[in-house]
């Protein structure tokens, strides 16, 4: 018997700006002052929107939603590397991506108030996917179509660490690898799939290495460092648009809030753990960098905070002032052609509304 090594693999970890404020200048991407301030402004806006949504959910003004607090850099770093013609497939925690890609923030409030019109947009941003990992198959299908049509676009799909335990994840990765599809898989590893810690989800040392099995590159980055996320995404997008196939980015991050507003994270993680991750808050890290480099003054930063808070209040007023949806839409937009049984139910509804 002859024993030979067929191949060896490794997974890189990228960190440019650490939680102590140390910057690796050699790895720092070529970002302008205005680009960095744009990142910061969108992170602040996302945080304020998230906090407002939490407050409104507790008041009964919107329904259950998934807070994004702590994961802003994972999404804004990716969006900063994209063109408007690129396509995004979100999961259910992509508030930052939604805002940074230019979708109206009020749509989020409308959607989580139970009105599907919040999903309507003229941007290349698919509707929120609540089922875990299903959006990966949608993204790969879109990417396959784009490749057939020779559209030079990148397709980005966001998901959490828990999604890597689903069959849809592996099917999507395999298909993308075989056909060298223009897909960027972005895993936000926030350490928990609801209450299940990362270490109980997979025996793999990293989640990024799962890409190796499907024939393409995977990289792990500090997901709380927006510069690292941007650089990894920018490099990946350039390769994708050169026809080199998909890429996988594992962003190491932490959700500072509950999984959703119906969850209580204190039941499965310690306050000590939470406090340690709060020191790595992506917004605080970027703010320190901006202040250190005098991109904004203290007064500028205070004005920004005040401006964003007023902006979000205006957004909420706009969201809550729209006319109520037409109840008949439930029937009209379920199928392309309404089946007989729904027609009967619609007729019954109309009759009951007359009687009322």
C-alpha cells in the first residue's frame, strides 16, 4: 500500500483593527475618509433603528423581530464592497444591510408591524427570509441564472452559524462550487444558534473551512472590525467578477441582544461573557479610530447622534402613517391565478364585510 498526501488546506484569519485600537497598516484597505465616515454613520443609524424597534416591540407597536446589535460591521463592511447592481439575499437579522444598501428604513417598521408591503423595493434586495438557510438556495439559483445570462454581478447571501447545520446550506455550497457561481456566502457567526453554542453545532475548527469541501476558498475574519470585513469582501467580489467562483466569509461576531424579542439570552449565556464581548463592540471600535484620526470632532459626533435620533423618529412617523393594507390582498397575491377555493373565500369575505 502506498500512502500519499493528496492535498493540504489552511484557513486564514483576518483582523486589521483590533478591540484595543491597534491598526495593521499593511493590511488596511484603501478607504477614504468619507467612506469610513459613511460606514460609521450607517452603523449608528442601524443601532438607533434597532433600539427603537426593540422599544416599539415592547409597546406592542410591532411584532417579533431579531435585533442586530453587535453585528453591524459584518453587514456594512460587506455592503461597502458592492455595486448597486449586485444582488443581496438576507436572512432575518440584516437590518444594517437593509439600511446601508439604501432601502428606506421605514420599510423595516412596516414589515415588522405585520404589513408585507414593507418588503417592496426597487433595490436588488430580496425579501426577508425567516426559515433558516432557505435563502441560500434562492441566492444560488439567482447566481446560476446570472451566469447563464453572462451578467457580471455578485450575489451575496447572509446567514448565521446555525444555518450551517441545515441541509440547504450544504446543497447550496455544493452547487455553487460545482458550477463556479458568482456567490459570496457571508456567515455571521454570532456564537449561538438561538441557545445552542457554536461548539455544539459543529466539530469543525472553523466554519470557513466548510468551503474547502466544496472546492472554493473560505476565510475567517474579525466580524467586529469593519475594515477586515470590507477587505475580505472586496477581495472576494473582485475574484467573483473575474469568474473565479464563489467565496465564503465567516465573520466572528456576537449578538449583544437576544436571538429575537421572544427570547431570553440570560437563560443560556453568562453576564460575564456578554460583558467581555461588549468591550469588542464594533461601533465603539470604529468611533475610537475616527476620533483618534480626527475624522470627526466630539461636537460633530454629538450632532450626528442627535441627527440620527431625529431621523429615526421621522421614519417611525412615516411608517405608522401609511394607510392600512387592503385585506383582499391576502387572496389576490397568494397565487398568480386565484384558485376556485380562494375565490369562494374572497366572496365570503366580501359578503361578511357588507353585513358588518
